[in-house]
C-alpha cells in the first residue's frame, strides 16, 4: 500500500469497529487532485484489476472508456456532460473514465439482470487497486446520460453507468467551498447493525 500523505487523507481514513484491511480504510472519494499525470502503466493496472472481478456467468459486462486531460480524446466532451456540482472540482482530475455496462447477455440476447452489480464489483476492484498505488478515484452518477450518449455516440447495447475521476491527491485548499469543507470532513457510515442481520430475519 503506497502511503498517501495529503492533510485530508488522515481525516478520511475509515475509523472502523472491526480490523478491516488498510486498503479498504484508505479509499475515499477525493475531490482535490494534483497536476501530476497518471502513468499509462498505472491506469492499465487499475483496469486490469477491474477485469478480474467476478461476474454473473463470467459475462464481464463492464467497459471502461479512459480519457486523459493532456491527451486529444474525449476528456473534454465527457467533462461537459457532468452536473454543475461535479464540474468545478473535476477540472483538475487527470483522468476521466466513462464506465459502461453491456446491457444484454451475449449468447442469448436477454437482458443481463446482474450487469450493474458486476460493473459495481469491477469498479471497486479498480478503485482499490488505484488506492494501493497512491491514487484516489471518485465515482459520479451526476452526469447527463442522454448528452453523453449523443456526444460520444455510445451504441445502444451499452449503458453509461458512471463517470469516474481519477488522480493523485492534492491538498484540500486547492478547492473552493463547498468542496473544501467536504474534503476535510471525516467520512461517516450508518452503524454496522444497519447493514447486518444476524442469524434470522425476525
Ligand atoms: C453510484 C455513485 C454515484 C455517485 N455520484 C456522485 C456524484 O455525482 N458526485 C459526487 O460528488 N459524489 C458522488 N458519489 C460519491 C459518494 O457521495 C461517496 O462515495 C459517498 O459519500 C461515500 O464517501 P466515500 O466514497 O468517501 O467513502 C457517488 C458514488 C456512487 C457509488
């Protein structure tokens, strides 16, 4: 696990009730990204991690459109499709990824009921791999899907699920409000009892 040493990071590491793996504690949804470019090798390693996620019938319904800020590509078009609340802080993210789901099962043409589940699992692999390499990611459902489909010409068999920002973290004070405060506010979770039913339903 590569140490992340921004002031915000110390505040964001999960404070857990049980001794969870440090990689899981260290991942959080950052908004302050540095200008440092992400090496192609590192990005590909993150997608490789996603590739090894489990999926229903091994369909692997995920697809990642990876764009880099400094490259000619779809980065700008993607950024334009983000909601107003996501536009200001994503401007510095070196990488924007459109996460897509293959809607149907290849062999039968039937709808894949687990596509979103499996894409989520792959995303988590990607984010944890990224965290282990000193990067932070931030998933966003806040984007205009119709505009994105139009702008990129996304074919009908794929569904854009999320846009993910990825970058090396920076100090929180590169952000304006309300993002600065969000960057330094510790993460919270509902109590474990809220997620866990022990032994029997009633
Ligand atoms: C499906 C999904 C959509 C999200 N959409 C947004 C978004 O549009 N903008 C944003 O700032 N954060 C977004 N988030 C980040 C969540 O707010 C964040 O994961 C949650 O508050 C927990 O914080 P943590 O990831 O730092 O633990 C999204 C997360 C997920 C999983």
